[in-house]
C-alpha cells in the first residue's frame, strides 16, 4: 500500500478504439496531476468487454501515450484481475449489496417505455428484490441465468466534494441499481473500476463529467467494500467548433496529430489549458503545465477544441525546439546552424525540409524586377568576401553600385536566392546557401 499522502492517479481507457482527443485530455490531466504532486500515474486497461476490446487497440493506446510522453509507472489489465473482482463480488453479496435479477433486455426495455409513457424517469423498479427463493428456483430451473445488480442504499444522500464541480449531492433513489455482472459471469465497468481504484491505491480520479452518475454509484460501492472513496475531479467535456464536429472530435487522435505535424508538447500545452481560466500558452515543459494545473480553475461549460488553435500553439512550440529534439527528424545533413536559422519560420518540423532544400538543394528561382539589377547582383556576389557576413557585404556593395535600396534591394534578392517571398533572416541563410549556389541562382534569375 502506498503512503496516504502519495498521490496516485490512473488513466483507464477501454481498448475498444484508439484514443481520441477527449481521452488524451483525461490522460494528460491525470499525468500532470501526479507530476505536480510527485505521485504515481498508472494505466489501466478497462477491457472487461471482451467482445469489443482488442489487443491491437490496447497496443495503440500504449504507443500513443508513449508518443505523447505520458509514461505510466505501471499498467494493469482488468482481464487479468478476475479473482479480485470475484472476491469483491462475494463480499458485497454476503453483505446483501448485490442481488440476482432475471429480466431480459426486452422486459427491461418495456419497463422503461411504460415509465416514459407516464413521464416517469427510467429507474429500475427492483422487481427482482421481491422474488422469493421459490420464484428464483423456478426461473433457474427454466434455464434463466441471472445478471447481478448492486443494491444502492436509498437511506443516505450520496455526496462528495468534486475538485472541479464543488459539492455534489445525488439522491440514490433516483438511480437504478447498476448491473455489475452479466448473466454469463462477465463484469460490467462499474464494480471492477472501484475495486481496482481501491487495490491500486488511487487517491484522485480525474475523468469526464459524463461519469458523474457512475461516481455516485461507485461512492456507495467504495463504502460497501469498506474503503474511503478517492477524490474526484470531473472535467467538462470537449466540443468542436460546432456541434456537428463532436463526431469528428471522437475520431481525432494521435494519428491525425502526427499527420498534421503536431508535436506532442503542443497537444499537452493546449489540452492542459482549454476550458480553464488560464490562457493557452506554448509551454513546452510539462513541469510548468503541471505546476499551474488547478482544478479550481476549470470551468463548468464545455471546453472548445479548435484544430487551428492547436496548429497555432504547435508553430510556437516548434520555434522553441532545440536541435537535439528534432535532429532525427531532419533531412540528412541538416545541422544545428541550419535548424536554428529556419526554426522560427516553421509551422511544423517537417517544413524544415523545404528550407533545407533552399539551403542545399535545387530550387525554382523567382525573378522579380530589373534583370540588369539581378545581373549586377550575380556579379557582386562573385566578388564579395564570403568569409564573414556575405549578406551584408552583398547588399552594401550592390547598393553602392546601383543606388537601389530598401525593399527594392532586398526583396528581389530574397526571391532569387530562396524562391520564396518571405522566410528566415537572409543574413543567416546566405552563408549556408554558399557562394556557388547563390551566384548561380542570381544568374538564373537574371537570365530568366
Ligand atoms: N473505461 C472508462 C472509460 O473509458 C473509465 C472511466 C474511469 O475513469 O473510471 O470511460
């Protein structure tokens, strides 16, 4: 058991799909909260749904977390922990907190429809609790296998102090007793999650507000198992630019981020801050994001996720990346000097490739303005000293020779030398482009 003061968080995805931006945010907040408190961040695969869970999805979740740099200290799989759930189930059963129920899905559906037609909430009527031993024996003799419900205690209001939402209070009589085990013996999410949170020593459960009702029920499961519930932080969900994008958000994940050249640090910088009263800033250091993480500053309204905002944060993160962080993603031969010269003009690391071509490869030169001026530029470029500061040497000599100055001097040179209308500081680029290439490009522009 961990010491009570040590923070333990967990990210508990169901491996029934790849991670999407909503789960990535949940993972991030759990990871940052543990980081902030020097605690432990754990990964738990909620794979009790054997039909929909796959090893391939579990692998992709592990790989995505790794790419995001959110490394869990340990990973457990619910499918490995059956004995633990069985023991908890028996304990609850002995305490009269679980009971068998025999209704079919169709019968339950009908009950809900009847309630709806009377404008009543769809709360399970606990008919199974009224069955006698004989009723049950008869049903089982007919081959009906029961599923199992957790009996909520209706006598006490469910309460917790949510780190995001403040004091919460739910009336258990307004909730259906949750089904915790299927007729085939398999587990539903509700009980294993609480059992694992106890067993793993989880102190803080950070998740989306779609789990608030589950939390109400789980608070009672924790107590029924003799445990103090962890602290809860239920964050408001994400929305897209417009309602219709919610579907898109559900499929937006690390593959789309990687494809768009988004850095993991940009994902973290944005997702740590949207929906909070703190500004989104291009903070590349997770320790800084962790220090400023404060659930008290999360709003209750849905947080708006905007891909353009992510791209903008990404560009500002890319500008800060040191060469060592990107070296293995740059074209062969591109060195620190070249990276440092161009990184401030990039929106993605991959864009560096185009500038490396400008520096060291073949480009289509663009000729603007007077051909005579460009010819003079080519000639001047031949004669200057390339050792120190060729850009200033070239422009000063050309200005003296032609009388051209300002934009009319600089812009045609930039276009001819780089093929681009704008870009990194020419004083940094030109020494790397080098004399031979520069003269050839200026000549080609003059001839073009
Ligand atoms: N497997 C659940 C989900 O993905 C976990 C919820 C929780 O954090 O307990 O929604």
